[in-house]
C-alpha cells in the first residue's frame, strides 16, 4: 500500500485533484468528510461534543449546528482545542480503518487540508501539494465561492504559506491554469503513484 498525503491552500484545487485521483482508482480518505461523519446524530462523537459544549449547539432536529459551534470555537483557542481533542482521535481512527481495508496494492490518498500546519508529513510515504499563486487562489475564492477579497485573504493568512507547503512536498501539482491543464498532470501523477505502489509490493 502507498500512503499519500494530499494538501494545498484554500482555492488551490486540492478537491479537484482528489476527485480525479479517486476516479482513476485511488482509495480516498477525506479528513473533512470523516470529521463530519464522526459527529452525525447518534454517534459517540456528537454525544461527546454535546457533553463538552452543551445542547445549545444542536439544531432542532438533533444535528450539530456547525455555524453556532464555529462561532464558539473560532473565537476561543481553548474551546477549539477542546473540540479538536474530541474530533481528531475519531478522525484518525476512522482514517486508519479505511486505510487498512484498502488492500496491499492500493494507493490511499489522504486529503488533509491542514497537513502542513499540523506537521503531519511524516505520517505518509509521500506528500503531494496542489499549488497555485496567491492571486489565483483569491480570484477563485471570490468568483467561485462568493467571498470578498478581504475574507479570502483572511482565510489564506490563517493557513500555512505557499513556501511552507512546497517545502514538505515530494511532488507538486501546478494548478494555476484551467482544468484542462490540470487533468494531464494528475494522470501523470497517478501513473507515478501506481508505479511506486507496485514497487513497494515487489
């Protein structure tokens, strides 16, 4: 099995790269998706969050009120740390389950937005960074996600710098251009990943 950490700044196009890799046959482990799953209604994760933050962080139908919880934790680093202490171990455990079920010859791609920020590069056989110029990121966030330019810059400032991400990269995907330019790069990446996975099992 080849374990790949995939990351990139907001608006760089990481999600599109992970979608393409999954379509080629990669086993995708999406940290954000798992983080939502482990606090769905009826889960031990949601029960632990309610115990920590109170029932007021639930919607009327018993689901997690993400905007309300976000308003609490992003205003208070200690509360954010408390939330992370609940959610991160659950995400890690579920990620390991998915990886272990993938099989010996699989390419397992871990889509991890904060891979650089959390110092997670050593956990993977190699790290792929999806890179785009800061102005490209801003343009996409404004035009595709409806953010103001100041909102886009604030989100980017809260993340690792472009240089920090590139410093941990084993392979870099340049996504400054249109989608048509991205797909050939990802196909080449997939060929390299499958080659390495096969070499690991020899």
